[in-house]
């Protein structure tokens, strides 16, 4: 028997599988077309096994720097251990100045 034609590579890019994207509701100007994404075998190996098309209405949204900044600040704050301690009045390195007069404040010595 003759050898069969070579099967296409699993990483060949074809047209989006959903033609209704173009015929569906009107997308915003920033949406553009469908975005291609790689599908990986596992998180550890990072071996791409396939392509996937993502809907432009969800995945081509404009970047909001203010939201990205707030998320980065939040993530860094959550990463901190949070076991630090503030110093009490007797532990603070300061001057030897008296903090209140000895008389005239209505407080016991």
C-alpha cells in the first residue's frame, strides 16, 4: 500500500470555527477579529498542543492601566507576611524630654 499523505501538524492555524462572529451582534471598534491562543499540554511542560480562538468581544478589550495598577498593588500587598509590629511608647528611641508637665494637668504622678 502507498503511504498515506502526511497529516497536518496539530499546530496549523485555520479559520475561526465560529463564522457567526462576523454575522452576530456588532462588535465595538476596539474588538477587532478573533484572537488566537495556544493550548498547552500541562502547566509544567509548556508544550503547545493546539490553537484555540477566543471571542473578540471578551478578549480584545482595551487595557485599563488604572485597573492593572490596582490589581498589582493588591497582589503585592497580599504577598506580604504581615507579622511586623509597631513600637510602644517605651520602645521608641526618642529624646529624654518630658512628655507632659509634672503639675497642672490634673493627672496623678
